[in-house]
């Protein structure tokens, strides 16, 4: 009764991991794992679709990497630790070389964060990959979008807009060689940074939908206004403010910190190579402003706009 | 910063549930829930694709129902209790009427099993729906495919093949009116039955890939041979043995029980309206046999055969 489907799963997706908390992994109807005591269960799901989230004929290793990275970035944004993943992969055909590269990209990133693939689904269909990541956070320590308060400072890691500029280069051979392709191909989810911000950040989000859209989510969820600092934004985005505000696909984290926690922030971020940069402050009110500039000129990506 | 995507999520997918173990639900980067103590975390993921798992223009309420049901059936097969779900929905366009029906189908079934939708993803793309269900099972009580032993009896719930016959009717208006469409449109996952079999069944699987394929999975995982009873199979399948063996899409459960547990089985199944029927026994050896019949004449569905 062995089938091609099972053979593919066995060969490319049933990999040993170092985790001893996986009780039943790939190969049964469902997986079981042991959650450490005192922890809340954290979960996130994301689908990436060829032609929507990455160009057709994108490197399959990069697809495998991104399918997991987008979820790890969600974990980063909660201050949560990823542990296990489920993968549902839909493919028009079973190309062994493609599957090998995809698997390498996926497990290369999974290994770096000690994430075990514990289950999945493989079907024939349009090229899409959906990953659910499961993990944990100490009870009550998850960092939501809703905790920002007037007086907090607003920080972002890395260089927002880099992924969008990298994608432009990937899809247009005549685009200026920006050296930024890797920010789209292999973005670094800020998992360790998110964990280090527990007890320091009052609100946090990743900016995968674009800095402006995601900052708007914090403003709305927290019931506050964000006042952006134009000079600081120009500096961290190397002058590419439209890409920074609207680009999307950056797996950087945007977070807010009260003044009284600035010493703790400095201590926590001392060894970081990805900033963070202070790009504004939280005020009473709602929405987003940048004095002297009209933010309506910018807009984020909306799948159904 | 409100977007169409967020508006759709708010309107159709952000529903209150009665569960007080959901700490952070729909609307943040990830969800957090509280797992009861003494429980292992159980997870399953499945994708359904238009034209592969259901016909084009299938009723959207049925799609929403099936997207969740296929995972609940995986939980049934482990003897696990579902609690939370994540939904990733890819759609070519945002049709409000379609979304309303899909949502009704999904939440109608979710409510029946007290499953809370805690997160998701909504993207523009080909029509596919991926659901991850999370839940729990008391430590050490999950029922895998690997525990069948020589001497065990083999049982199945319901009437295998009913879904395939129902699908044939749905896709061919000239097919005999079998009254079986609902077995494809709204299959009943056997969640309560699976839970009732904890401590009784030695191995269990759902037969969504077809009875023969899934029985083969138990035989291989357990290192045993399954000897089918032709007369018993003919009886529970109303003579439609090819549909029963190869049909797929049945959300019935196949399980094995040692003779010494038959009293417990009878007590546990006394109120069931879905059998179970005894269709064979476990023997030393490997593979599947049915005395007097060549099983090679039958084969299950393989996505990449």
C-alpha cells in the first residue's frame, strides 16, 4: 500500500529533530507534543502562493525558507518561542529536484530555531505552501498589539523597505543592483529579539504588511496615535521612504517602549546588529501622523482592496 | 488603516466562542491559549483544493464545513479532543455571499464540537482552504496506527464508500439517486466515538484515503496483516465493495480491538448509530488479504501516483 505521496513525505519531510518533546510526529493522523508547564500555547498560520507572495519560478529553496520564516516572524512579534511546525504543501507535480531544494530551505531554517516538523499534508494542486508554527510563551508574557501608551517611544529593527527593493531587483533585471535581494529571498525573522523584549516592549507587531499598515494596527489596537520622525525614518531606510512605508515582506519588528524601560532596552539590545532605531513616539489620539508630511500619499498592500 | 482584508476577517471570521481558555484570539500576530494540565497537545493540518477535493462550484457552506471536518476526523482517529482552529483561506475574489456561506458552514460545525477559531490568514489566490486543528489528549492516551496485534478484531464505523457514491451523484446528474450525497457534503467526523475508544482500541485511523489504503497504513505501522471478511464488508457497504475499498472521503474510523476488550467495546458503543461493524482480524504477517479475492484489483487514491 506504499504510495508516491507517502514516499515523498518519507524522503523529504520526515526528518529527525533533537526535540524530545515530540511524542508522535510525521506519519500518523495527528501529532502530539508535550508543552512545558507554566507556558501558554502559541500558534500562527500563513500561506504563501506563487505569483502572489513570490514570483513564478522563484528558487524552491527560498520558497521553503519563506514558508516557515513568515510564521517565525509572527512568533517574533509576540515574544514567543517557536518549537513545532505543520506543513501543507500543494504542488502541480512531484518534481524531485524541486522537492529536495524546498526541503533544504525549510529544514535549514527550522534547524536554526530548533523547530521540528511534526505533521503535514501533501496534495496536488496550485503551488501554495501553508505552515502552522506552534510554540510557547511564559504565561501572561505574550506581547500584543494593544499595549502601547502615550509617552512610549516607537522602535523598529533593521531597514524597512529592504525586502521590497530586493523584490524589485529580482523581478526586473534592469533595476539598480541594490544588494538587497537577500532581504526578500532569505529574511531573518527576529525571534531572539522578540523574546528579549519580553517585559520591555508594551506592544509589538511584525511589518510584513508594510510599516505604515502595521503601525496602523498598533495604533488602532492600542487606541493611540503614532507620531513618526521623518529624519529618523529617512536614515534607517536610506532615503527610500516609500519602500519603507509601503513595501511589505520585511520581517522586522515594530515595538513600543516606555521611557522608564529605556535602560532595560539598551541592555537587551546591546549585542544586536539590526538596530533597533527609534522612529517616533506614541501620543494620545488615533491614527498615524508625520509632521510636515501627508501620510495619505502612502498605502500598504491589501489583498482584497 | 482599515483594509478590506481586515474587514472580511472582522465580519466573517471573528466570532465569539464559549471557550475561556482562549487568551489571544483572531486579530494579533499569533494566538495564545491555555492547555489543560496533564494533557498532550494534539495538532493536525489539512488543505482542500477546488477541483481536487471537491467539485468546482461546490456549495461554499459545504466547503467551509469540509475544511474543518477533515481535521476533526484526524482528531477522531487519535482519540483526541479538538479545541481550537486556525484557518488559512485563499480566494480569487472576495465574494460576500460566498464568504457568508463558507463562514456559516465552518462555524456551524465548529460550534457543534466547541472549537474556537483563534487565528488565520486570508489571501488572494486559487480557491484553497487550509485548517489546522489544535486540541488535547490525556498524556499517553493517543491511539496511533501502530498498536494492532495478532488476534485483534478489526472494526469500522458507518458505511464505507458512502461518500464516494454521494460524490458520483453530485458530479453526474444521471447517476442513480442514492440518497448518499450528504455523506460527501456533510460527513460526520467520529470525534465522540474516537474519544470513547481510548483504552479500548489498540490502533486507529480514519479512512479518508479509502479503506484499503488506510487499512494498509495500520498493517504497515503495526507490522501485522489484516485479514478482511468479505461477507461482513459486503453487508456494511451494501454490496458496493469497490466504493468501500477505494472511494475515499469517508470520515469513518477503522480500529482494532483485542478480544479481552470486547466487553468494554460493547459497553462503549451501546448508544452508537454508526456501528461499528467487525470486518476482519489481525494476523501475524504483513499487508492485506481477503480469502478468495485478489485485493490487487482495488487501489486507493494517490495524489502523486
